[in-house]
C-alpha cells in the first residue's frame, strides 16, 4: 500500500538527528551538543577569514562561502528550536490530515500523489546535495590554488579553518580531516533537510487546498440535500481554518529562515560567481570550475526552491477564492449563504510566504536576487 504521509524516513531521521522531531530522545541534549560543535567550527572558520583577509581573494571568498553556509544552517536550527511548539503543531496537523482526510477514492488519490511527489523531491535533493558535497570535497583536498610546485604544496583541509596549533602532522591531520568530513556531511544533510521540509510542507498545503476546492464542488452539486449540505459546509469551514492556521505556523517559523537564506544565498552566489569568472583567467580553471560550479548550482537551487514555494502557495490560494466564488451559494438558505460569503471575504486575502516580513517570496524575488548577484560580480570583477 502506498504511503500517504509527506514525511518520509530520511527526512524524519534528519529531524531526529538535529533534535527537532517531536518526542525525540534527548532532544535538549542534542540541541546543546549541536550548538557547541557548530559554534566551535564557526569560530575557527571566521578566524581564518579574518586572518587571511589580505591573502588570495579566491581562497578568502571560497572559505567565506562555506562559512556563511554553515552559519545559515546554525541559524535555521536555532529558529526551529525556539519555535518548537509551532513546529510540533505543524507536524501534528500534517499527520492528522494525512490520516483523516482520505475518506473517498479521489481524496486518497490526491493525498497519495502528494506523498509520492514529496518523497521524490526529498530523495532528489538529499541525493543531489550529497553528490555535490562529495565532488566539492574531492577537488578541495586534491587541488591547491596558489602552489604549482609539488614540493611547496601544503596539506589542505576540507574546511578553511585557522587552528591554534600545528595540525598538518600525522596522525593529527588525518583525524581533523575525518572530523571535518563528518561534520560537513551532517551540515549538508541538514541544509538539504531544510529545503525538503519547506517544499513538502507547502506541497501539503497545496493538496489541502485541492481537497477544499473539491469539497466546495461537491456542495455545489448537492444543493438540494440539506442535511448533507450542512455537514459539507461545516467540513469546508473547518478545512479552511486549518489551512489558514497551518500557513500561519509555517510563516512564523520560515519567515526569518527565508530572510537569512535570502541574504546568505545572494552573497554566496556573488562570491562563487566571482570565483568562476576569475578562474577563467587562471591556469587552474578546470579544477576551480569542477569544485565550485556544482556548489553554485546548489545555492541557486536553494534560492529557487525557496522563492518557488512562495509563488506556488500564492497561486494555490487563488484557487480557494475562485472555487468559492463560482459556488452556487445563492441557492442556499440565508444562514448558509452568509457563512459562504464570509469564506469568500476571507479567501480574498492571499496566503503568502515572506522573507522576514519584508519581501514576498516569488519568482520575481528570485529574478531580482539573480540580477543583484550579477551586478555585484561585475563590480568585484572590475575592482579585481
């Protein structure tokens, strides 16, 4: 039997690892451990960026890009931990919707199709992020931007960190390298999880809107059956309120996550775009492109998914307004017609996702972000 839940096993395991899953064992301890570990790595990464501010610009921007990415995932975790109650409410609502709203064959088909699509998106993003990380790691460890002489080439770390001790001697070097690899793999897993989470949640809202519109159509087709009509109108009202509340909880958690990611992605796209543009003028162009281009695509993918979810939610919310407006509400009795008119009034307010309450997430916002990034790359290139 096909599952109807949008939270598949890889996504659930990731939420458990980061202490965000409801009733997860030692969730508070996981929050403390992750905070200490990530902060420790970030301190050494920012220390590297500060101490190498006058060194190779390519090395500096490369290190700063990963540092910003790791900072972003830490901010995401903090926001989810601080809004634990709203996040648990979202997961509870999703679980209840998946279990209780498949009473008919058509409803079950919608929920099953949504779960299948969510699972495919989850597997694709987790797989693509993992492949990109492995490609980036392989090139980063085997490529030196500055040294062409094999004798002068120094041992390189996966993450650019300024450690307070000599770390290039064996076996300490290998130990640190393994720790960095495991840490960054988990961070990449967490970054992919955050994108999968917002995508599947908005897809779930979309499926609930489809079910809402279908229920409205059923009421319109059965206007002569008073008892069934009253129950259907009551179900429509409850479903509409649940959709609104679910969107409010998603907006509460992801609005500031979206803001930080919007700003971070803009800077990282700018840095990586500059590295790719400069690499064409160097002897190491092939290695730099192999190393940075997949990472550049991932960052663009993150920004696109974030903005597309907002566009998708807004377009889906318009379906509510259209379905209720086209409903034969004028054939109802006065009391029922008033209720439907209230739904029409409320549905005129679009469901949206914002970045920090400043910008509505949409494809237009994504296009503006790309334009800004290209402009910054042109300025940096001219200065360089």
